[in-house]
């Protein structure tokens, strides 16, 4: 799943959340697959978010806009 984009991985999480919300009775036979795929999708999302945060911090730092914005 690491080749997936953030959008694809987030879509997986949304789809699985919707599936679980709409079940009247849990389908235990599918649960492990849903959980494993959701974990992988979460990792993709987390990695992409961390990369964007780091890039933003670097860009803002280079522009002289870094630091704690709460102090401003």
C-alpha cells in the first residue's frame, strides 16, 4: 500500500469506517482484513502528513517565518 497516495489511503479509511458504521451485526470474517488494510492506509496517511509538515516547517524557516506562532 505504500505506493498509494494520501487521497487513496484516506479513501480506504473512509470506506472502512462507513462499512463498520453501517453494519447491523459485525462481520467477523471480514474484520481482520478491514483492520489490516486500515492500518496500512493509516501509515500511508501519517507518513504523508509528516512529510508535508516537515516541508512546510523548512519552507517557512527559510522564508524567516518559522518559530512559534503563538508568540506573535
